[in-house]
C-alpha cells in the first residue's frame, strides 16, 4: 500500500505545482531578454503573494516526497 501511495501523492502534488506556476503572472516576458525595458520592480500583493507562497510550499512538499520515495525504495 505504501509503495502505491507515495507516487499518487507525487502526481497530485506535481499537478498542483504546475497549475500554481502557470497561474502566476509574468512580469517581464521576452522583452527583457532582448534588451527591452523589463526592469520594473513591484511588490507582490494579495492573491499574487499568496499564490507565490503556495508555490513555494508545494515545491517543498514535492521534493520531500521525492526524497522520501527514494529513501524507502
């Protein structure tokens, strides 16, 4: 049962992580890569800040389950 549970948790976490990353707004785009004015600094507020912290938390959980999966194998 444990051998099946960790991969299922990893698949769910990876789907949530991809969704959280794709929902974040892109600040500069490709303009900054080719010398455009992409150096505008602004702070994250509200939902954007919460989504940023959720993304960090999901990535930590994903890597922790990956390490746990390798350690128990």
